[in-house]
C-alpha cells in the first residue's frame, strides 16, 4: 500500500456462531454466514458517571471540580444484510426457528481484521430488535441489533482454533420485491397496490448485573421480558374498504410470502388508515399495526 499509513479498510469479514453457554467463548466453532451483509457496526465503550464536588481551601478552579468514574464496559452491535435461502436467523430474536418462544439463544459474532490478521469476538449477544422489509424496486433487507455481555481483545490467534471453521459465502441470489406475494389480511387479499411490507420483532431486554460477575460489563444475564411484533404495509388505494376494517378493529391473521417462505402474523389490528388527497399524486399511505399476538413462518425447500 502506498504511503506510510496503513488504514483499516471497511470491507472485513464478520460471522456468527450459536453459544452453548452465555458469554463463554465457543471452542472450535463452525461459524455461519449472515447473508449479503452491507453493514456491521459495533458500539463499545464505558458507562461512566461524573461527580462535581466541593473544592479545597483556596482553589482557583472551583467551577471545574469534577471527577469522572468508570462504572463498567458496554458492547452493542447492529447489522444490515440481505437474506438468502431462508430466514432462520430470526430465531435469535423470536426464540424459536419458525415461531416464537420466551427464551432466546445467545450468539457470538466474530470480527476479522484481515489488514493485520487479527481476530476478535463479541460474546453473549442477545437479539434486541430485527426488521424484515421489502419495498418496490428494492432487495429484501434485514436490520438487527444486539446487546452483548463481553468482548475479547483483538488477537493474532484465530478463534476457530484447529478444528473450527470460518463462514463460507453463500452465492444464492437474494430476494427482491419481485418475490413478495400473497399478501392477505383475514384470509382475503388486501385491496390496493402493495408497495412495501415490513415486519418488526422487538424484545424488551432486562439486563441483570452482578457485582460478582467476571465480565467487564458485569452483565450476568440478558433476559427478554416483553416482545412486540408489528407489521407495516405501504399501499396505493383503489378503494376505501380498509376503513371498515380499521373501525371494526378485529384481530386477523396477516400473511405474506417472500420467496419460498410464508409468514403468518396472528392477531393483527390496524388502528388507523391515513390518506391524503393532493393535486399531483395518487392516494397512498401506510398501515401500521398495533402489536400482534403471534408469529410463525414456514420455508419450503425446492
């Protein structure tokens, strides 16, 4: 590389493996490919508190008497990728592959800096929120966020050891808007022209800290205590029948397909159906549901 400065390029591998024990490094792990990942960001640092205090006699800097105290460390991560083949990764947010469960499995994310051949892992990752979205003229996209319990230092030692393996690239073409179909509400195909569908799973995570914990975050457990499942549909109106559905406010199944996967969101209610008349555009808007009461998905293998 020309010049004396060697920057870290942003195009670096990331991969994940399921944990057996929370925040315990997986030995000889077989790491997995997320999908066509376009962004991975790690937010890390310390949680601190700032104390202002009374000065000593004769101090000339009374206004600056302050001490900053480190409380603990923190690690979070966010990923954006285009799924290929299936949506099995959702299980780290829903608790079960193909459905929901109260307990979720933690995972580890491996980061590799091939600029200097160093490796690091974020440990004890629990899924906080994930969104699956597909819109006109776009490729299906997944955005997910995690809270982690610990991280290793960057090291020249490969974390896969001798018997593990790094993720292998999947060359399957990702799905696009063309693969979205069979959008129904209450068993009936939705009126209007569907412009986009978005599914969001959001876990409210209780972070349990323990003074006896050996982790730098002191997080002894990360426990989901509440979950919200919502859908959002953007469409162009061809009539106003949806207003009757909103006024009835009855729970119905919202079903849609992406490629070979059928999603069923149970107990969906839409609280409002906004629209606007303008002189130079069509009547279009979005329906945003209140929290649903179930989610399942099935994938058909060709």
